[in-house]
C-alpha cells in the first residue's frame, strides 16, 4: 500500500481568487495556468495499519505544520476510514512563499494515495480530488497550458496546449523566502467578504478567460502578455482593497516590475505575473531567457532566480 507520485507547480496566467463554496472548495472563477517542468514535489504515501497517526517527513525532516492539510487530502483521496500513512515529501523549491508549492503537493499526494489504495481514477477525477484539497492543485494534474472551468459541482480541467506546442520559459525572481503573512485560503475569504471590487472581479473573469484562450490558441505572445498582466494586477487590486488589506508585495517586487517594463520597451518578449506572495514570475520566449535572467538578477532585492520550462501533469513515478 505504497506509491510515489511527482507533480510540478503551476503558475496561473488568469487567476483563481475567491470561492463560491468553501465546504467543497469550489472556485468562484475559472482560471488558466501553465505547468512548470523544473520545480517539483515528489510524494510517497505508505499506508500502514500499524501506525497510530499520520507522519510527514519533508525534505528528510519531520514536519507537523503541513501535516493537517496533507492528512485531509488523504481523507479526500482514500476516505476517512483509511489506514494511517507515512508521507515522505521532497520539494526542490521554497514552500508556502507564493511559488505554488500547495498545488504540486496536493496533486502529487492525491495521485500517490489513489495508487497506494489500488483505486483507479481518471485524470479528471484526480483533478477534482486535488482541487478539493487546494483549488490550484487541480490544474497540476495536466501539463502545458491548462484551463479550469468553473461550472457545476465539479471543476472541469483540461489541457489547451501541450508544453511542446508552445515552449515558453518562466524566470522566477525570488524576493523573499519566508512563509507568507496570510495564507491564500483565508485571504480569499477576506477579499470575498470585504473588497468593493470583488463582484466585478468575478463578473469580468469570463472575458479575461476568453481573451487568454484566444491568445493561447493562436500563440499570440503579446496578446497573452496583455491579458495576463491585466488579470494579475486586477487580482492584486482586489487584495489591496480588502479589509484588512492583503499586500504580498515588497520593494523588490515592484523593482522587478520596473525591470520587466524596461525589457519590454527594449523589445524583449516577456511579461510578469505575481501570485499570493512577493515573487515575480517573468514568462518569456526561450530566446530571451538569458536576457531576462540577467536583468532580474541585477534588480535590487532579488535574492535568487529559478528558471523553468513548461512540463507535464502529475504522474506516478
Ligand atoms: C492561482 N492562487 O490561480 C491563485 C493566484 C494564488 C494567487 O490558487 O484555498 O492554495 O487551497 O484552494 O489554491 C492559491 O490558492 O487556495 C492560488 P485553496 P490555493 O494560482
């Protein structure tokens, strides 16, 4: 009753922010993301009747902090009456810092737990289970360009283009490595309840999704850049206008945006996106990756640079 799965994080270009059902963890809006190739979470689940409690080892260290949500994900995937499990997680990038570590973790654990229990599930079923654990995790079941549709009692997730259909790179400028001040789940609820812009955010999302879908279908980089930056800044405007305000940015976050604006005016094919954290993700044409890496590395306050191509969905390993 043991299996190992690997999943990569995904970066939303059209963002998920807000829930329409907190009990089922259903998003209020659809979203479109790209799955990365070089950052990963590898998760082994070993169900053992002899254990009295679930235990988690993360990067070879015991970890009680992240265990409750992973135990909940095991309940979702294997049922509340499942045996207890030994969970061994390896992650090659910073956790809970706005780098989508929850997406890769929950995608991997659902795939590993299903296999360890001997339950065969379609990728769509696995995506729905991962999404109940963490909304963005549903998208990491698929590779390349992924759309999560917000309809009915289950989310519908599918691949718009594969990673090979339109190879892009993502250069992540790491501007802080600590955990974020407020987690996404709590922050989304604050926004839903208090931001005066929240309803407009939700009602505009279908138009942004349609624009991004068209840009991806025609591989139109400048059209995708324009809608992705707009959608990102709109999500952060909802966060900033929440009470209390949810501000994930720091000085270096803004400095990176200025660097990217300069690159764009120099003719470099690059655009930014920022999630629930201070890191800036620069999406670019692989021909421009070295230029983007050099410019972001030289930006004040940038501590590290991680570069990734686009990759495949979660799978057994
Ligand atoms: C996204 N984020 O679409 C957006 C953009 C952060 C900003 O999905 O409550 O960890 O577990 O469903 O998926 C982060 O939220 O939230 C997220 P839960 P999740 O990638």
